């Protein structure tokens, strides 16, 4: 199975939000309709924007997401067109409700990975975060997708609300037989951006004492496990994906970001004007990528500094890694 996403200069990654609407109201949703738009892109526009990346498509990974992408009735057609355009891999991220009969209308051989968001090992925890009934629906969606022949993955976004249940995902992953498991860290974006949520983070000691071990245990089942690096020793080099790889986060209003932490602000590097991709004027996120600070990621320091600790001399005890820097165990 091809890697769904890999962050290096050799490959390009497109995260295409084909709409921002969703049937759920997850407490940690990062969609900001004021900044990202409220519309649903028509099929013709989606194809035109995808075609803009044609020169590099054989080395480009495409992730289709929302909102909830299966709310877009043309999602199967989008997949088929992306396959015709010879993207290196095609991934769909879904909450598991799989609207518009997605599984029956989409060729499983044309989707490299169908990812399901599940944020708890129990219905009680997951549904507290994602909405009543979402756990049962997501599990059923995974089971049906596997029966249909789709390669499947689970995305688990870690916060204090569900950290204790992460280890309990191991037997669930084993019983379901998914191909990949993605651990993500919570971010103060979207729904969380305007609230005092500094206590939602899992601290460094807890993260490092649990996440790598759980990842190894899941990988031992034969499931590829990916998790963010997050914490670097103070002497470790900091690397920004904005400088080291080509990532494009596309939203329905035409904004194209390169750093997901910038998405709550009009700092986008590019903008689709009609069907033309254009550079935006300074100052934008690209002007921040080369800044060096002791804390590592500049955007983390600006918008979510609560996961950084300092000594008595106000020196940071560690660095925060680029949120796109991942560890993968297979």
C-alpha cells in the first residue's frame, strides 16, 4: 500500500476541502467558515483546481475532506476524475456517515485510503466529543467499507478528553482490521480558537510516556501507525514543512494555505482567482516559515503557546515540532 501522505520535497500533498458543511458539530473542529467559506464547490471548479497541479500529479497525494466530504453528491465523480489525472494516491477523510451511498458509488480500487474519524474507544467518550450516535455509525461505516474492499484507516485526535482511552484503541484496531491508524494532537483552531482551552493539551511527559508505546503496539498488529513528533529536545534541529515540502490546504473560498496553524487567519500563501492559482501579497504565512525561535514552531508560539514550558530563567525547556512532522511505524 502506498503511503497516503509523505512530507518531503519529492512529493506534493493536496488537502482539498471540497465543502465546509458537516452533519456533526465536533468540539474540536478546525473549520472556520468566516475564513474558509460556507459554500460547496461545484464539480467543474474542483476539477479545474485539481488540474492546476497536473505537472506534478504523479508525485502528488490528494486528500479529499471537508466538513464532511460525503455530503458532496459528486464525491464519487471527483474520485474518478482524480484517478484519471494520475494522482499518486487518493485519500478520503470521513466521519463515517458516508452520505449519498458513497461506498456503492465509488470504486474501492480508486481510493487508496478511506479514513474514519473516531475520538474515543467508547461511545460515551467519542459521542461527547463528536455527537450522539457517531461512535456506532463510524464503527459500522468502517466494517462496511472493509467488506466492500476499501483500504481503511482511523484518525484519533488526542486531547485530555480522550487521552486515557487511547491505549484501549489497540484491541479495537485489531478487531476491525484497519490498515492504518493516525494519532493527531489537538489544536486551538476553529471551534477551540475563541475559548480558553489551554488545559485541553496533553502535556509533554504524558504524551511521551504513552504515544510512542501505543503506536508500536498498534504497528505490531500489522497496522501502519503514524503520529506527530510534537516535542523536540532543546538541542534538536527544528524543521518547518513549509520549507521542506510542498503542501497545499485548499478551501472553498479559494484560499490555499501551506501551514494548517495559519488557517484561522488571512495569512494564506495562495488564492484561486477564478481557476487561476495566484500568490498573495506580503505579509503571509511564507514570511514566517524561516523565522527561528528557541521554542521551535513560530505559529505554535503565536496561537497556542500553552503546550510550552519554561525554566526559572524564562528559557524554553523543549521545542515544539512542526505539526506536519510525523513518525511512522510499520
